[in-house]
C-alpha cells in the first residue's frame, strides 16, 4: 500500500506565504530551497509518520497532531497527523507565532 501526503489548503497557503517572505528577505533561491526542504520533510514524515513530537493541543480534532521542523529551516514547524493512508499536513507555521490559535483555526 502506498502511503500518501494530503496537504490541507491552510498548509498550502502557509507555504506560499513563507516562501514569499523568504524571497523578499533572502532571495528567490532561498525561497525555492524552502519549498524543496518542505517537500523533503513531508516525504520523510510520510515514510516515518511518528517522528515528530506530539503537540499539546486540546482540540480533539487535533489530538494526534505532531510537530517537527522543516529540514534546514528550523524556524518553520510542520503540524501534521498520521492518517490511515499516509499523513495529513495541517499547517506550516513560523515558530515565533502562537501556533495553538493558528492550528486550531
């Protein structure tokens, strides 16, 4: 059985917003590396769905959400959960943000 990656619309928007910010701040090449790093991180999570630490979120819908950093971009955190057919990427949030309120939106 092939395990897949489902990227929620909010997570997709997060990736684009972060890449735009990185491009303005550090250049297009770094922004493209961010996208590549996120994709590598998602693939690693798909292969090893329990490697991120569990989140302390109280929302029952998010009870099994885990949160590793994006490879080589440690300030960005992936919020995902293992599901029966792979993983679901819920959000990708900068570590300085109030992740609990953002993830539970």
